[in-house]
C-alpha cells in the first residue's frame, strides 16, 4: 500500500478475498473491512499505529469480494526507503476462520459446561438440603417406624420427581405396602406377590431393579400394571445386617422416567430408611422386653407371696393349735408344700437366669423310663383336671437322661395343653423310640398359637397372644425352660400349631447322654 492507503501491489487475492489484481489495485484498503470497522475509522487507526510504531498486528473480521466475512490475522509493517523516508506499508493477511470456529466452539462448550456444572451444583445443593431435611425429620420421628417410612416416601417422591413412592415389608408369602406417597395412596395395605413384581425381584435378589417400561418387562406381571397405570419403576431392597427387611420403590405413570440420578437418590434414601427402621425395631424390642420383665416381676411378686402367705398362716395355726397331733401333722405338711412351691419358683428363675447368660443347665444323668415318668405326670394332673390324658408308648422307654428334668418337661407341656387347649378334648402324648433317639409328641386340640409368635415362643417372659387374652396367669418361663432342658440333653424341640389342627410340641432326644466322669465334672448337679 502507498502511504496514501491505496493498494499498489497484491498477491493471492483471488484465493483469499476473491479479487483479481486489476479489480483491487488503486482501491482504498478499507474495502476489506466491515461496515462497523469503517464507521469507527478502524483502518486508519491501524495505519496510524503502524506508521508511528513500525508495526501493527490484530485479529478480526474481514470482508471478501462476495460480501462474506472471514476471521483474519493481519500484520501491517511500515515501509521506508534506503534513507529512512516513509514510502508505504506492507500488509500480510492470514485466514484463521477455521481456527476461530474451533475456538468459538470451545468457548461455547466451556460455557455450556459451566452452566451444567452450575446446574448440577445447584441440584446437589438442593439434594443436600433435602437430605438434611430427611435426617432431621427421621430424627424427629424417633422410634416411630410408620412415621419414618412415611417421611422417606414423601421426600423421595419429590426428590426423584416420581408420581409416587412406597415401602413394602414381607408378610407370609407376599409383600405388603406399609407406606405410600404421591398419587398412589390407594396402594396402602396392598398385597404384592414376590413372583411377578419388580419389588419382589428386588427383595429376592437383594439388588436394585429398574424397569423403564413395565408393559413389556418380563419381571412384571402385565395384568397388574394395566390395572394401576404404572409405566416405569425402580425398586431397591432395604438391607440391614446382611438381611433384607423390605423394599422401597418409586413409580411413574410415564415410561423411561428414571435415570442413574434417581438410582443414586434411591440408594441414599434406602440407606437412611434401613437404618431408621432397624433402630426403631431394636427400640421396640427393648421396650417390649422391658414391659415383659416388668409384668413378669409383678406376677412373680404375687405368685411368690401366695405360698409364703400359706406357709405363714399354717405356722400361725401350728403355734396356736400345735398341741393337737392331727392339726400339727396337717399344717406342717402345708408348710412343706408351700415352701416347695416357692423353691420351685426360685429354681425356675435361677435356671432362666443361667440360660440368659449363656450357661447350659446343670444336669446329672442316669437311667430313666420315660413311659413311667409320663404315667406319673398323668396321675397327678388327672386328679385335678380329670381323665383327659392319653398315652401311646411302648411298655418301657429306657434311656440315659435326667429323670427330674424330663418330668419337668412333661409338667410344663401338659399344663399348657390344659390351660390353652380345648377344655373338652383329650390331650395326647406319643412316645416313639428308635435305636438312637426317642421322639416325644404332646398334642392338644383348640385354638392355635399365632404364627407371628412362634419364632419368639421359647424366649423368656414371652407368652402367646391367646395366652395373654385367656386371663390365665403365667410367667412366660415354662417353654424357655423346656427348651433349655432339651438342649442340655443335646436334643431339639419343634412346634406346629394351627386353629384347624391344634398344637403339637415335638421333642427329639438321644437315647443315651454321656455320663462319663469328665462329662459330670463339667456340670453342677441338677
């Protein structure tokens, strides 16, 4: 360019800007600039700086002959003659449009990433607030199992953007809905089969299950989903101490409603819920045991007072009429009987205390006839309860056992059969002896033991629901003692019970318990 800004020589303009030499030589170089740049006289500014400083560089938009723009790197250098006089400018232009496009794309990508990071940060911040809220609400619920489940359901419905959430717990062969939220409140108390349901799959496998479209998912019974309108769901087992205690699930009436984000939320909430439910259960078990022991102590105080009161009254009568032989004999017998009753009660307490501390019951073994022991128990009970006891047994059932302990087993089981069985029907005892074992069955008709009580039936202080509602007194120690005696003989005890068939206790004992000197030395006399 001349020092008057007109173009005097060009190279490669056809390729770069679309001009032929004859079209552009003599034109003002501002022809290559955008309208906005010319408006602010930017071309003149570039040459002014180049003239003053000897060089000017920049990147910016330039215009081709066809009016299109490209991103250019421009270098303008002042040109002088051999005497240093300014005679013009040399301008070099490079097309950096492709680089500019890539840089702009990178800037946009970074901006989008910043926006996504900010959004994600905001989501996490909100999630943390929800989690803190959940923790506070769970803490506020304390030991209320139902309130904890409801709180989690409400929160997860909101956080997971679900149409509803539910918690199911195992009951028999099904899972029962124990808490619901959202648009599915009608699901409460619904029985869900373990087979053919997503929550059932989660419960069986112990792993999270996600169905993006339940209408064609092989894990789900299609008839059930058509009735409820559910289209997608997730289910996560509630695990605590290596055991599944239930399942938490979120559902949507739209397919493909849940992603990995909701999976993570569900896992987090499931952890809270599992721990909270287990802690609530532990608390209720401790509270229940405290009440059982409290009731036991009240019953014990009453029952111990009876024989002691009887003994005291007999002693007072003896003191007043002791000179009469028949009175002395009769009252002394009552005193002995009363003290024996109190002694048996105390013995029961000591044995239960030993078992609860993990000690086996002390035993001394000898040869016994189980049939003879059974007949003796029948004779005593028949004098009070009538001739209702039926024995099916070989003539002799000989084994190495503790004779007093076997009598104690029979007294407990037969007394329970009288108390809680049908008051009219007979009570049956069957003894079967093989080469190595003897099997003892004690059966009574009548209302069965509730199935939910069977697993705790042999625990100290526990009494079945029908025993509690019967009005008949008891300590809740008898079956615990029976189990302890059976285990001290290296045997086992089982129970089957239903309203239709009544209740049968089955005891299996080895025929011969070791009575070696070493064995006897390990145990106190019984």
